[in-house]
């Protein structure tokens, strides 16, 4: 499959009083053209920061190293000018809460039109722009799209705002859409609608989507592949069924067991003991070792590397390949999606 | 919207009425205009005649009612000096003050906003520190100190600018500089923090993520959002258009309302002082009204929301 984006050993550090701290330590994954890949992890594990770093938006104080190859360009070393051209056109990003992420004093129409103007090779007439805006808004399922052009973000509901945000970011037909917790702030029913919309857009436009979430339910119903992150590292990546039925990393298995199930109510919740170590205080060996029931002596000594082919994992003491804790069949997670 | 305006106007009139009453009472308690105008050496008969002539022997509440009555008819009373209409006395001074204050305010806002934006965009650099040091200095130096400093520098030592009066354009330079420096400092500080706040808001990240170049994102997204917070500060400056120059006008002998006010207080020229205070009050009230209205215009969130579906 064609590789759209190859991220290798991405690291994001910030200066602090006790030396540099790296919330993102070692992130490697590929995004294939047209796929939906889920980046899953607890909050604070570095998922969002890693994604922002890919777009050159990690902030002026961040130091980014490693590589992220996109169509012959390394996003990590590319100059800001180059990234500026790339953003929106090749890679776009949507965020968690569109009330604070959209500009509150610009109409929805003006914000989409701005994106269209950026992409236009020559000046388009305002009627043309407006027509494109309307068709974008109806594509993302906003009712009365023409009237919505004059609405301000606060005049729309949360789901509508997220749809408008998606329309704005899709305006220039990027090949990759990074969706950072796009449904976290929404009601479950609206959440399912937005996820269905993302899936539909992937099909219609062939855009790849990097879906960042802490919610396994969201990835189960949306993603082709999953990358699980823990304490700044990708610790396991595999096709969605492999993650759910044959997890190899104890953390992945633990996350799956810690989920409330919709179908089988007889299974008690099994939380993972302990807390995620903060970026400054991670152990020398495997970051998960202090919380891991299967830890061995060597786990304390060195951080395991991400190895494997289609199913990669970074663990000295992986679960057996045949292990098949029936981690909730994916279908029971799916909402009835229209 | 209409109701809102009416309510604000009613509240504004009450404010002005309270102001007039307070000034009226304080002035009458603070000294006898007959003595101030004629001096202590004149005969008691002359003083008595003066008081009779201006109705100063009536009980204070009678004077008050008479004053309010004539005020309602647009009559601001008469100045004891030259028996002229108090309004005319003030009005002929008004242009000089407005020229001074409008130029100073425009200069202060332009310089202050530019400096503040520059400081915010170059946060923690030498530019930022320089701007903030100058702003702190401009903010802490009182106008009369700065004014006298400028007079010494430009008028006495270098002798390149006139320091008293208002005859030519050059006469205005020093008073405008004096007035603008403090205001520009205030504006620079407020602008800096307002811009820094919006630069860190998620809306800026969104603009960049959709491909807006940084400079354009600052201009189109960050600055307009920062401007909302600055309107209040700007309103304060507009409210001080008449009253802001009292000290500076006296330092530079600028023939405006400010120097007239000081003169009239010294002379207990009741009608003139009251007229000026009313004018100041109305300016302040109008500025506040303007601020409220511009919020409606600038920030769609304060408008009544349309149907939310």
C-alpha cells in the first residue's frame, strides 16, 4: 500500500529547569493513503503534541527531532514557509472543541472562504466561493447550508460546529486529515454521526485520516489500523482486529480490559493499577514496567524497541501470539450509525 | 436593542444629574464668589449688591431649583466675569482642547497599539523589554513632570520649540507629546497582554492548521479578537477628551477648557465650572455608551443569537 506519511523516531522536547523534558519520546508509525489510523492512548501520553509537531505547530519552545516523510519532504526539518504551504493543502487538522478553536467573531462562511482563497490559484468571484462553501457544508451534512454561511460559531450546536470545522479543513482537499479527539466534546449520538461522516468522507474523497482519541469505542467503529501510545512512545501497532483480539502488549490488553462493555455486563472492570509516569519522571527501562503484571528483570534495564511486521509491539515480555482474550467484539461497540 | 438604548440613556441622565447636584453643592460650600470677584477691601454694600444681582442671597435649594430650571431650557447660566453666557465662555475654549486631545489620543492609540503588538509578537526579546521599559516610564511619570521636563529640554536648552500658547502648529507639539506618552504607555501594556492572550488561544492554532500564513493569521484572527478587549480602554480615553488635559494645559498655558476650569474654580465662577463639569460628565457617559455599542458591533456573541438549531 502506498505510504503517505512515514513517521520515525519523532521526539518533541521542551526546556525545563531540570533539563529538557520530552512528552513525545519515540513515535514511529506509517499512514497509508486512504486509511483511517487510530492513535490511542491515555490523556497526557503525547498523542496531540506529536500530531501538532507533524504540522510544525508544537510551539516556538519545542524541539522536534526524528523524521516524518511526506511526499519527499521531511516535516521535521522543513522550513516554516514550506510547512505553511503544506498545511491545509496536504495535511489539515480538526480539534476537540470547535467553540474555542473556530474564530468567534468570523462567520462560518468567512472562515471557509478564507481556506478556499488560500487554495485558489487565481482570484475567484465571491459567488463562486460562496457556491463552493455551500456545497462543502452540505457535503458534511449541515442542514440549510446557505443560511449557515452567515452564522457565527456560537450560533451552532456542538455537532454542527464540528461539521463546519471539518468542511473548512476539507476545503482544499488535503490527502491527510488529522482529527484530534474530534468527538470528545460531543454527545454520544452526535459523536457517532461525526465518526460516520469521517468514514464517508474517507470513502468519497480518499483522504487518509489520523484519528487521535483516548476512546477505544471510537477506534473500533472507525479505524483500519491502530497505534497505541504510552508515555510518549508507540508501544503497539496493528490492524484493528489484531489489537482487539490478539493484543501483544500488556498495556494494550490492560486498556481493553479496563473498558466498560456494552454487551457482556457480567465482566467486572479491571483498571490498570498505578499512574502514567510524567514526562520528567519516566523509568530508564520500559515505561510501563512499574504497572505491568508480566514484567521481567530485563524490563527495568532497557526500553524495548518497536519490532514486528504488520503487527508491531515494543515489549520484552509480550503476551503469547495465540492469546485471545475476547476483548469485546468490535460490533458491540458500534452505535447504530446512519 | 432600542429598549437597551433607552435604558442606558436614562441611567446616563441620572448620572449627569447627580454630578450636577454634587458640583453645585460643593461649589456653594467652598467660598463666596462676591469676595473672590471684588476682593475683601470693597464696601459691604458692594458685596451685598453683587450677591443680590446674582441671586446668591436666596436659600441654596432655591438657587438649585432655579439653576435646574434654566438648565432644562438649555441655559447654563452666566459667568460673573464680563456677564457673558457660561456656555459661550466654555464653547470658545473647546476647540483648542479638542485639537490637543484628539491629536494626543490618536497618536497614543496608534503608537501604543503598534508598540504593544510589536512587544507581543517578539515576546521576551529585547524589543519586548525595551517597549515595556519605555511604557513603564511613560506610565509612571506624571504629566506635569514630563511637561516641565520637555519644556526644559526643548524650550530652554535646545530652544527649538515654543512652550506657551497655541499660536502655531509647533506650539502643539510639546503638549501633545506630553499627553500622548502616558496614554500610549497604557495602551501598549493593554495591547501587549491582549495580543499575547489571543496568540495562545486555540483559534490561532486552527488558522495556522488550515494553512493561513503566520502574519496573516495574526492580522486576521488574533488582532481582531484582541481588539474587543481594548475597546474598554479606548472608551476611557474618549471619555477624557474634555477633562484629560487640565494639568497639561496649565503647564503649557494652552488656552483650552482645562486652563479655564482652573481659573474658574479659583474665581468661584459657579456657572462656568458647572458647565465644564456637565460637559465632562456627558463626554464620559457618551464614551461609555459608545463602548457598549461597539461591543455589539465587534463581538457577535453579545448580539442576540438567531435561532439555534
